[in-house]
C-alpha cells in the first residue's frame, strides 16, 4: 500500500517519488549484506552479515543511514568504532559530504 501511494503519479501524494523508476531508486535507509552479494568479514546469521572490524572500510563508504546487523556480543569493536566516529563528527561539528543526498532525485524539490 505504501509503495503504491509513494510512487503513483495518479494519486499525487505530497512528498511522493514519481521522478523515475522506483525499481532503480537508491535505498538510503538501511544497508545489509545479504547472502553472498556483498563481502562479509565475519559470520552470517540467516544469510545476513554480522558486521565486524573487517567490514568498517565498506561501511564507511556506504550512503545508507543505518547498517544491519551488529551483535554487541560478537566482535563489538566495529560498533564501538562507529559510535566513536559519530561522536567525533558531532563533537567537532563536522559533517560528511552531503552532495550525494542533495542530488537524489527523490530529495530534490521543484522550484
């Protein structure tokens, strides 16, 4: 139902995405390494990678806002490193390059 409302040109819901093919729209909400499509330096649970330190270089290059999946009881250093990075960005009042997000077709507003 949500996808129908969000992508339908005929319904014309405020804030909907009708600028392109919804199948090719980048998903920025969450990143998960499923099956064998992306490398995983640790273990997989139900085909989903449990991220660890070896996955940090990949995670830091991703544009998604969240990453799934970490276990605090399994190699927690990766989660602590990401926590520290977010703290540093906040404390130093710096930001990462936002141009990717600013140029997303569904983020652009008509003038």
